[in-house]
């Protein structure tokens, strides 16, 4: 075994990690929770209030915004949730 190989991989310390454990779950390009919440809100407005056009517009704009944010940062939901947890007086 060469010197570079022995430093890179220690025997017995290799564990394969499946790709699905590290990637976020997307639904149509948006995080699944955001897509479901957005679709539920749009369906409630479109079907419940019988406002079809505003429901479709809300769904389209919300989904496009979620896809845009997911392309920039795949875990933006967790980042926003963590950001909202800290009080405003802890500014840097």
C-alpha cells in the first residue's frame, strides 16, 4: 500500500452512505413540506372559496418561489426556521 493510500483510507473505517440520506426530498423542485403547504393553501382558496384564478395564481407564485429558493439553498426551510428562533436583539 502506498503512503498516500494509507492516509486517505483507514482500514475498517469506511462506511458507504447512500445518496438518499444526504439529499433533501423535493416535490416538483420544491421541498416537500413547502410544496404540500402551498398546494393545500391554494386548494383551500380555489376549491373552498371557489376563487379558481386566485388559487392558481397563489399556487404558481408560491411554487416558483419555493423552487427558486431550493435551487439557491436546498435546506432553506431549516435555515429560515433557525433564523426565526433567534431574537432580534442578538444582532452581530
